[in-house]
C-alpha cells in the first residue's frame, strides 16, 4: 500500500501506527548515532585546525 | 459638413426657446460629426448657463430661465447617449417612489432615507431597497415590459417577480421621464379608488396638478391590465411638468411646511377640505346639516378648529402628511371631549358633531371598562399612524392582544374573536394583509393556518371577488397539506411531535405491514413508546393508536432495559422516587389495557344483542358465525364483501374504501391489511380466518415479503411447501449440470451468478440484496439489479425467470432511495455474515516512507466516522464471524462495538501523540546533523583534509573500542 498523500495520521490503523513508530524510532536512533559521529569528527578537525595554526 | 453649417445648427439649438423645437432642428444620429456638434452645443449651453447665473447674481434678478437651460442641456446629453446604455441606467435609490397597497390601505411615499418614521412603509421600503441594491438593476431580475415614450425612448414597466419582498405577490415598477421610478404593489380596485382620494387629499388647492397625476397613475394601472400603452405614452410626456411640480410641493418629506399648511386649512373656513371626495354622501349630509345649524355657529372658534382637525384625522385615508403629534393631540382632544360628555359637560350639538365624524359616544356612556379599552387603543394610535379602517382593526386586535397576554396563545377558540382571526388568516393567504398587520399579529404568535382550511380561503376569495375587491386572477396561497395535517385537532396529552412520529411509523406500517422490526429512523422512538407503555406512561389514545398498528409491546424490551429506564426516569423526575420495579410480567400498561379490553368485551357483548341486518350476504351459516365475532369486525367484514362485490375484484388496495347503505364509510383497505398482518402474526381467530378464506382473498397481497417470511405462521406452515417447491428445479442446477438453453458462455456466466445468489439467499435467509453485495466472489448486488432491468426489457428467458422466481426473487426495480434503505438494512447482516467476502485490510500493508510523513497540526479529537466503524472494528478483530440473527444481539454487539471503538480512538490518539514527539525529535536531529555537516565542511575546506579519512579513522577507532 503506497502512502496516500492526503492520508492523515488519524486515518492509519493502530497496527500501521505501531509500525510507523517503530520505523521512526529506528531512524531517530540512526540519526543520533550519526550526530555523535559527526560531533567526534568535528572535535578532531578542530584539534587539527588548532595544531595546524 | 462645413464649419459654418455646424455653427448654424449649434446656434439654432441654443436659441430655441422650447425644447420641442430642438428636436426639430436636431440632426439625426447618422449625421457625420454628430458627436462633435452635440458636444459643442452642450459646451456652449453650459457656458451660457454659467454666464446667466453670474448675471443673475450680479443684478439680483431672476429674469433668466435656468430651468429651460438645464432641460436643453439634458436633452442634448440624452441624444449623445447610445440608447442601449440608457436602458441599463443605474437606479438612483433616492428616485424611487413606493406605493404600497393591500386591501383598503394604499400608501405612497418617496423617502428612503428616513425609513423609521414611516411606520409600516419602512419595512416595505427597506425590503425593496435591499432587493434593488442586491440585484443592482431592476431589469436583470425582473421580467419587464417596455413602455415606448413619444420620443422613441423605451421605458420599462417592471413586474417584480420575487415575492420574498413581502407577502405581496406582485410589484410593478415604472420609470417615468422625470427619472423617478414608481413601484406599486398589487392594486385592487378599492386600492385604486383610495389612491385617487389620497392624491386628491394632497392637492391643497392644486387640484389640476394632482388630478393629472392621478390620471397618469390610473393610466399606468390601466395599461398594466390591458397591456395597451398608447394612451399612457401620450400622456406621460405631457404630465412631466405636473409631476415635477407635484413632487416638489406635495411630497411628504417637508414636515414643517406641512404643519403650517394643515393649520391653515383648518382655520381657513373657505378652504374646501376633502369632504366632497372622501366622506360618504350620507355622512356628508349630516355634516352639512350640523355645520349649517345656528347652534354650531355659536360654538367657540377654538373648538371648531379642533373639530375640523379631528374631522380630517377621522376621514383622511392617509394622514402621513399630518405630523404625528397633531394626530395624537387630536385623539387626546377627542378623549377629553368624551370625558366631558360623560360628566355631562359637553353640549348636545358638540356631541352630535363629533358623532357625525365617527366618534363613538355610546361606549363611553355605557361602561367604564370600555373606556379602559379605548385608552389602550390610544396607546397604539400614539405609536403608529393609522386610518379609519385601521381603527376597527385595532379594536379587535387589542381584544386579541389582551387574550394573548392572559393565555399566551391566540391559536385557540377566542370568544368573539375567532371569526375575525380566521378572517385575518384567510386574508393573509390571499395576500391581502398588509405587512404591518402581519407583523402585529405575528407578535402574538399567530398560527396562520390554525382553524382555517383551503375552503375558507376559497370562500373568502369568492366573496371578495363578488365585492370587486380583487379580481379572479388575484394570486393567493393555499395551505399545504402538511400544514393542514399539523393543525389537526389532537386529543389532549398528544403532542405534535408524538403525532408526527406516529404518522411516520404508521406510514411504514402501511407499506410494510409490520412495525415489530427495525423501523428505519424510529427504532428509538418505538422503544421509548414500548418502555413508556410498561410504565403506564402512555395514555389510552396512544395505546389504541399504536395497537392499531399491531405493536408488540414486548418486542425489543427486556427487564434490564426497564430497570435502567426506571432509574433514568426517576432521575429526570418523570417517575416518582418510590416507583416500584417493573418487569414485563408486571407491566402497568398491560394491566391498563387488560382492564380496557375487559370493558370493551362487555360493550361488545351488549351490542351483540342488536341484530344486524345483513344486506350483502344471505348465507345463514355465515350470519351465525358473524354473531360470534364482535360487531365491529362484522361490519368491516361486510364492508369488505361489499367492496369486493361492488368492484368485482379480489384485489384490495390499501386505500380501498366502501360506503355502506347507512352512508357509513369503511376503510376497507387498511382494515384488510390489519387482518392480513394479524393472520401472519397468528393473531387472527380461526373462525375469522375461515370467513375470510371464503372470500378467496390473497393473504400475501401487498405485504412485505420479509415480513411474511419472518412471520410466525409462515415459519410454522410454509417451509415444507416452499422448500419442496423450490427444490424441484434449483437443486438440479449446478455449474456442471446446466440445461441446454443456458449452455452458452453467457448462459454459464449467468448460472454462476445465479448459484451465488441462491447460495446467498440460503445462507442469509433473505432475498434482498444490497447494492454492494458480493457473494462467493461475485458481485451479485449489481447482477440482481441487472436481472430486474433485463426482465423489464424482456431479455430474460422463461427458464431464467422461473429459476429466479423459485429462489424468491423480488423483481421490483428499486429506485435509489429504496435501494439505499435495503443497503442500510442489510449493512450489518452482510458484513457479519460473510466476513470473507468483505475486503479485509491486508495484514501489515506496505508502510509509507517515513520521510514522507510531515508533522501535521494536532487534530481535534474526532470520533470515527460511521464508515470507519466497520473497518476499525474489523482491524481489532472485533466483529464476530458468527451470525447473530436476532436483532437484540445485534444491537447489543453494536453498542459494545461502539465502546470498543471509543477505546481504539483513544489509543490511537495516544499513539499519534507519541509519533508526533518522535517526528519532532527526528527533525531536531536532522537539523543538528546539517549544522554539523556545514561546520565540518567549512573546516575541511580550510584544512584540505579528506573527511573520509577522518571518518574512517574514527569508525575504526570506534570499532577498536
């Protein structure tokens, strides 16, 4: 079932909502990981920047 | 055209002293340079006018005729205008003159700015103004007729078709050359006369002008009727001047001037006031006599002048040109005279004089109560302008008003007033009641249809036509059947609402023959009736009425329901607090009706003594059996026989009626229907059935098949017969065993559908099919409807018809409404019965891409729509796949479903909330991510370091860790 663009959240069934929540949670987790990673990268880069200057 | 020629024309036109001459010298439109010439003329005229005004101001004279100049300019301007443009001329609201008329009251007025002062005109004028403003131009919304003026211009007489303006059905509008639009309502002959009198009363010594105006108005009216405008056209042009003069001098919006004028009239004895025109001859004679008497001449001048003023007020058709204060003072003065008369202070000649103009002294003399009444009259008179006819009206109105104050309604029998009120109601329907009167009566919450019917209106109409008040083409409204029904006199204790509901249920009963099923839309009401019955809350009338429909008082009612209702009713105060517990066995209604039936049977046994002469049947045996049954039934039975013999038929339609030799009317049809229903419900005594069987009547005729199939008798007797009959052909037929006739591709297809339908009927126990019905994977809903049409179009073979007949096919083609009813009825049933057939939501459907979801504003808590109900219920697996064929169970499960649904929606709401939070979180992270990306890329640019390396390094680090 492709998502109907006009379909509102209210139109989803309970199961569908559960699935959505799960999927979103996973995605948020990934994003959080990414952010942590990037923060680390940034810190290292800043270190490099300081040392190079 | 040479410049010289142009100048010549211009000069001639400017020099012309009379407008008519301009027309002679004006070139026609086809002339070249026409526009140039006209513009030149207008310019010259304008400059000449300006210099004239300047000269006049300097020399302080008025030698120059500015008016003529203006006319010339306008005349030329008109020539410049294309004709069609003129037709669409915008309407100047200030140039509209309204004339309102209703029986006996004609008024004309002009001012729209000062509506409030004009009493009832105001309503009319505001409405008309709105109408005109809203519609922009008269010509667009109003069917028009042209009025060709002598100068070739077309003028319109408009017939305003929109009756919403007021109760007046028609208005006529006419735009005259002076730019004023005259709008007048439906005029009767009486109105016309009054119009004349009114206009004459305005004359104040300028008879010729007003007469002319009156003539024109009459001509308009005449033209309106005969559609011959030639006379009018000729006259209109001539009258223009007079009209203008009249409008300047005779209009009503100069109160100060008027006041002085009126006083002049009164004090100046020589002025011929309105008597000759207005006062009827007899009263005029009296007047002359009294005023000629020596004694009269001796009366002090002050009194005489007041008397004359009173005379004007009492006789004038329209006093709107008298200031209100004057009228009030006159009535106060008259009242003082009356008081004086009571005390014996008023001389006989004065009393006589006052009586001659219509002041009633007998009332004052006789009793004091009447005086009080008069005072209230005066109160009203102070408020509103009124005329002589209105006084009588107000007398009655006041009486009715007092009744209203006491009893809060005037829609009952009121001593002395019922006739008058009914007259008003008839006049209202005849469109002859003025808006003003309507509003007044509506203040008293009048019901316009109470106590009268169309016959009364017709009578009144004929009477008025006879009296020449209206003509036979006069438009009037009849009372609709609905309204008539509403005003049926209901017995005490029966509300209109109850009766309305009852009527609807009765209608259903007449159609279907049974109300002990779910009556669409009235399940709740009927349940209420049943419960109320058990509580003894229904009165005798209600019980008998409902029992006429063979109501089953116990249907759908359980002891638990009664107990719940009992508490509810006690809370609401309908039942006393100590009201005992009621069960179906201890039903109060039952007791009451048992008592009733006991008395009834007594009455019957008494009446049985009376020997009934049988004029239709001579069968002795039948007579005997007749005597064993109650009289009422016998009479109806005989009437039925009478009807069948009279019409030589065995078909008894529902509306069949029979009139006996005693001139008694029997509703044979409905009685027979009740017998049929009783028969199927197994409520008809055996001897009655036997008697009716003798007449070879069709017990099934006209009854709902569903009802018969579910009836007690049918279930007891029919199945064997029907089953056997049905099985003969149908069971032989299978998809493998197809008769030759149908052994074609299309025939096979037909058989497939047929078998599906047969299976549907067998499993569901009904032949009715909803339009969306699918069974065994086939869309039999639309297939059945197809069959019906095919049969009508003779496309079905005999075999096909026979096969379908055997299943019990209902061949009647359903219209949308009927089909919808079936659909609604079968909705639960089909969904419950064949869960496999309905499209179940596929397990875990493909989920939408998360990224597509956007945060939408939090919704209002919404209850699932009806259509969602089923879906959600299915999702939760709530709907049992088992068939619950008793309605009770279904209702129960429905209410449970509803509770469950509420829970689900709550749950859903919570989930959505969580979802929104997560979505917000995600958005935040995404932003953070982007910000970091930007920072990193900025630093990377500076350093020229490869990020991938870094990232990899980092990842490696992580992994290592």
